[in-house]
């Protein structure tokens, strides 16, 4: 179905940070499968793991235990401070699980409280439940009436959250950095103040780290940069470096699902869990979280140099390798077409914002190549 405005590219092969189309043209990929391909294209560790696991066990259903699922759950909980994991197939499914946890917890612990506070310009998924929690009207409007139970407030404004709390409020869901909404980075105190408010009002704090998690922002989980821990965290995208998998992690008091409450036929299958575990071990072995911090700062500095030379650029913002280039006029889509013709793939979040989310393995030399393409495009305007 016609659900994407696709680029005029038919991709047939990828390696590292490069893609080749059906005509043999090479592209530097700074879109990375929408922040998914953290190890780049066709990483050998994923290829080897897929081949090995597929020859042993692909799927069993969650009526049985499997070693890959147990090992991945142990790996994630040990490195995150959470106690329980629900595995699924996507970020939207992970957020659905989190929202259902909030409602079940509200019934059990908060006298039936069910309403969730979310932020304007947020994005939490495309299912009916997660689009209802998404604070962007354009995503909700085609499918109204929305399911009830969501209240929206400005991002980076803890007082607005406090004012929105009702007797029926059970949870707050936020992205540590709003990704689809424009790469909006909150102030230094925001998440800590939200954490304190949730503790005082006895609300569940859900952090959607579908895009910011797994090293994307220069720490394994973005929320640690603000010195807090949520009650529930959701992951997907970089978790499997291209293989579909999602996860909702919860602290023990909030992991209230019981048999029959929630499930997934394919979620946590041995193939997906084996790949995700191999990917996470590779991220550790290569020191990619630290690498993202270094190369991300370098990329931001190079983009800031362009900003100093071209008045069209009004801002460079983001953390790690989640970076936006803001423009002073509606030029983002024209620039996107031009840089693509010059061999660089990125995407436009709106008419004035370009987003760069390359694989975590990207080198400074590849950043320089991307900057040269952007420089030539800006100079030609």
C-alpha cells in the first residue's frame, strides 16, 4: 500500500555505512534504516548468527523457554537496572506493552487510574493505542476518534505535567530526546524533575528509548545522561541492528503482567534473540558507545562549522549520532533531494529539519565525506 513517500532508490546491497542501488550507484547512508542499522549493513556477526541459529531453532512459541531469550533477558537486565523484560517485534509493540502495564498497574495500585500524560510533538508508534499516545495531531487525525485516556502537554515543561495530573492519571510517557518531533533535547533538570514529580504523585514513568537507546546518544541508555531511572523503558530499532525485535523492560513493582494479560506469537523468538544478543555483545566488544560520543561530537562540530558559513542553517542539535540540522526556510526536502543526488542519504523530519542517524560504526572519515556533500549542496543554492 502507498504508506511511504519513497526515495527514487531501489537498494540491492549494503556494506558498513554504504548502500548500492540497482544501477550500481553507491550512497553514504546517514539514515541507517531509521536508526536501526547500528552495526551498519550486512555485519558479519549478524550474518553468522542468523545462519547458525536458523540451522538450530527458529521459533517455538512462548509456551516454551529458549536459551537465546533467557540469555538476552539476562544481558539487558544486568546492564539496565530493570528486573523483567517482555519481548516483542517492534517499538510500537513495546510501547503498547508499556501502556498496558500502566493500565494494569493503575487497576491494581491506583484505584483504577488509567490516564497517561504524553508530550506535544512526541511519537510512540503507529498502532491505534500508540498513535493515540503520540502528541502530533497529524498522526492521530486520520484515525479519529482516538481511544480515550491521553493528555498532552508541552515538552520540557515539568509544571505543565504537574498541572495535567488528575485523580485518574496513572503514568507519564516521554522520549528522553524527541526524535521524530525534531530532535528536541530537554534542559538539564527536566527529566530529573519529572522523575521527582512521578515519585511524589505515585505515577509510573515510562521512557520510550526506541530511538535513543542502545548507544545512539552516546550512552547505552539516553536517560542515564540525566542521572535518572524510569519505571519502564521501551527498546527496538538498534536492538537487533536490522532484525525485528522490541522489548519493554520494567522494575519489579511495575511488571504486573500475569499469564493471559499480554503475549506475542513471534516476540522473543530464538532467531531474533540470538541476533540481538550478538549485536549487543558486538557493541560492547567494539566500544561503540564511547565511539558514538567521540564521533558524534566531531560530526556536530563539523556541522556547526557549516552553520557559521551558511546563514540558511539556524541550529545544530542532538546528542551522539542523533543529530538535526535546522534551516531558516522550507528547504529541507529540496536539500534532501540534492544531497541524495550527490550520494548522501538522510531524511527530513519536516520542511525545515534534516535528520542524520548513521550507523554507530560510522568513521570520522565518513563524517568528513558527508560534510563535503552538504557543503557542496549548500554552496550551490
